[in-house]
């Protein structure tokens, strides 16, 4: 199931809004703004942690990779030429470190460059631990979660349960969670999607 609601304009709007915010955060980090750094870490730690976990690594290994990625970002933040593309930079860096850890943990050769990593990954079957489709899905879910933070708690709950769960929650389950009648969920869902659209349009 796609992470996105049935709205074709949402993905590009969400991505554009997030990229604009990301660029501002990176530039603020370069000026020594600790709050911007904390916001950037909070925004991306779930996505970064999910990549090694989906690859089959342990929580401890994923936590180590998370720390390594942000340490690398701290060291190289002045070198990033496209701050609006920080998400792609973080995903690529995480994928590289995850792949190296995954291969090392099994006694295989660990590629030293991104090009070598991509070559190794291409030789695997489609359901490999770091399949591109899995990464796309993780990033889509991340973008939706980022946008949902602009909404009130009830809308976040409704849209998260319906669109971001591994298995979409039923209207009955959503109704029980927020304490309303099941027949209320459909119009509430529609209103929450409209609120999400307004948030994106104001970016």
C-alpha cells in the first residue's frame, strides 16, 4: 500500500515543503544553531534507524549506524552543496553504512565507494535487504509523517492509522482509538486530508 493518500498532488507538495524546511535547517546548523540541529536529528532519526533495521541488522547495530550518520553529517555539513537535498544525502550515507555493516556481519566483502555498493546491490535479487522500492516506501512514509506534524493530534492519529500502518486500520479500529462512532471516520478522514492539503499549500 502506498504511504500517500489517494491524492496525486500530495507527494510533490510534501517533498517541496520538506526540502525548503531542510535547507533552512542545514543553513542554521552551519551557523551553530543547536535547536536547528536537534530538529534535523528528530526529523530524520526514524528514517535513518529504519533502514538498517529493515536490512536485518539489530537495534544496537542500527543505533550505531544512526550515530555514525549524524557524526558524518556534523563533520561534512559545510561540504553539502545542496542543503535542500539533505534527505537524499542522509539516505545514501545510511544505505552505504548499512550495506557495509550487513556485508561485514556475514563475512563478505564490504564496498568502499557508493559506486561499488550500488554494483553489489544490483547483483542481488529484488527482495534484497536494501531494495530500492523499500527505500522509496520508507522515504514516502517519512515525508507524510513530517507533514502530519503540522496537524492536530486527532488528524495525525486518523491518517497515520489508515495510511502509515503496515496494515491499514479499519474504520472501526480508528473509531475506537479516538472515541467516536465508526460512521464519523469517513468524513473526519476527508476533513483531515483537506487540512493536510492546506498545510502544504501554505508552504
